[in-house]
C-alpha cells in the first residue's frame, strides 16, 4: 500500500540540541500509528515538524505524494493534516460550539453555508460525547473533556491524518475505554498518528509503534514486537513489559 505520509532524514536542531535526528518514517492510510518514548525523546517536536509548527533543519516530508516540507501549517490543514496539542489550547471564554466552529470557518474554501457548518460542528461534538454541552463555556469543562473538545476540533476539519498528542492526559480511568473506542471509530475515516504515555492505550490501539529515544528511532514494530524488545524495555525501565502483563 502506498504510504500517506513519508518522512526522510528528518532533523530539527535547537541550538546545540538535536531534538529530532535523521528520522525515516512512514504511515499507510487507515493505520493507527503510535509514537512513544521517554520524556525528552523528541516526540512532540517530530509531530510539530509534520504539521508545520516547526520547520526542519534537514530532511523531507511528503504527504499523499506531495512534498510539503516548506508548506505553511495552515495549508497543511487544508491538505488534510489536523493536530491536537499536548497542552490544551481551547478558548476558555468561548462556547464549546464556537471552539469547534472557529477553526472550521477559518479553513473553509468551499463556500459552505452556516447550516452546513453547524451540522459539521455538531457531528464532531456528538462523536466525542460533547453534543449536549455545545452551548456552555469551554473553560467550565473538566480538563479531560477539554482534551476531547480538541479532538472534536480536529475531526470537524475532516482530516486524512489526525495527530493526537497525549490525548488521554487528564482523562479519568473510567473514560479511557471510551477514548479507545473513539479512536478506533475515527480510524475508519482517518489515519491516526498517536503520541501517548499510557501504554495500555498504545498497546490496545496501535497497529504499529515507533519508539523515539534522544531524537532517533530506537525500534519499530507491532505491539507484541515492541513489548518484547530488550532495548525498549531498558529505555522505559520495564514499564512496557508491565503494561502488557
């Protein structure tokens, strides 16, 4: 299958720190791909390069056969790449509805009517379980629900690649299973690139896992292969083995 995203020799340097170091990476359509690694491994920098928040120091990024290495972030959104941030970025004083409508209206190029915009917003909110809270201020949501609101903001853009950066951060244990079901549902329509520290979530969702360590790829493989990888076990001090037990 032809990859949707292909990254070659990708690097990003901040002063003397090489946060991403000569990474080769590809994702096929329909895949749920997890990127994991210790704190400071370069995970968020890597996906920030893919979505256009940072420019690479070296390397290329190809999306659906098009070189997007130098493409601004807003044009990548129009090509079908959506990104939810590691730290919640909702507008607290706006309603839940307006938080989803704002990015959608900014990126529309097809003259869609107000009614069609509302339909798209409400579909996204219903999908993440926030439809009944559309009219309340986003800042009154629990932190975990703000994370789900960010997912809805991405879904409303109807992305081909949805990047989720630590989406279960702040979710209660009782909400995790619902999130796993949600991502599986999303993957029917979009390819998912997931950064996540919760290894139970990663092992339950990912078709393949890429492990970053000090900006470089330490290992890649299926969940069972990663769980059994001695180098990964050492980097994670045994937490992957414990998560899969």
